[in-house]
C-alpha cells in the first residue's frame, strides 16, 4: 500500500491505531547504530541538562489526530526531542517551529519545553521519517529504510491530512517516496507539489540553527509558508 491509497474509497484502512503505533515505535531497537547513539547521548547529556533524565528512545509523532497539516522534519534532535521525548521540543529548532505554529493559531502556546508543558496542537501533526536521533543529524539510507514502515503507517492513519509540510529535503523526499511521485520533485523553499486526492506537499527550509542563525530562514519566511499550508489545507491562519 502506498500514498495513493490515501484516496477516498481506496484500500481498507489499517487496523493499527496511532496509540498502538506509538507504543511500537517507542519500543523499537532495530538500528544498532542509532540505539547506541541515542542512549549514549542520554547517558552523557549536555552540561545544561545534566540533572535531567533524558528520554533516550525513539520519538513518535504527536499532535491532532485529525490534523489537516502534517509537519515532517528529519529526526529527533539529540538534546531536544531525544531529551524531552516529544518532537521539536526543548531545542532552538523547536522554539522556531512552535512560535510559528502559535502565530498561525495552530498551537495553544508559543513555548515547547517538555512533554507536560500543556501545549496542544490544533489541526497539526508533527513527525519525522526517522524516529531516533542520528549522529550529526544524518541517518544512513539503511536506517531511513528501516524506519520507513513506521512513517508509512503513521501517514496512513492521518486520514484528514491535506498538506505535508516538509522541513528540509529529507522529509520532502520521504513524503514524495510515500506517494510514489515520479519524476521525483525537487526540494526548494516554498515549492508546492500536488499529490493524489487533492493533497499537497510543501517545501520549507528546516528550522535548524544552521538556517535560522544565518538568516537563510527568517520568521516572515516561515510565516509565509504557514500561510501557504493553511490555504492549501483550507485552514485559517493567524488573523486571516
Ligand atoms: S530509527 Fe526507527 S527503525 Fe531504527 S531503531 Fe529507531 S525507531 Fe527503530
């Protein structure tokens, strides 16, 4: 089953639920290098977080199960999601992303510091094609493929999704692969690719410090992409 089966009246809906998928993901130890790395980071910690207990496990997606916008990153950050156990939570990348979602009106607050910080998402789900923090933010193709089954099941369960907002080329390619797009669309910031069933794949520079500190990605640029996503998903954005 591939992304084309997301079309209405197509293949039967998978019986697995998001909750059972979440349990399967968090128990996974399939990639030896990533298991070693995520646990090493969790043991050794960053000085600023030395008193904290790191999550140190795969990080499942989270958000509104009825989301119309699915934000697709790359993988958990070593001292962000791998520490807190929630995607884009507890690091600078997450601060940028959640502030933008809050400005768009899709997050209940602009801060995202831990799993119990009271943050709620409306109409948005946040995930990644690889569920474990990789060294240097670079999973191998073998690790990407090992995790593809989880990503695929997750996207199939998010039935209401209309827009897949990919932060960076890795997430963009993963969504394109899921939908079996040929020829492969080229990632660029702001690109919009039509998908089966009236859905859309949108490209946005990743909210990594590499992009935000250098000015390659600015807050107005991120807000503009959120507006694009909202328009394609039929959602109101901010004061629109
Ligand atoms: S990256 Fe995915 S497949 Fe590999 S260990 Fe983590 S959850 Fe399992």
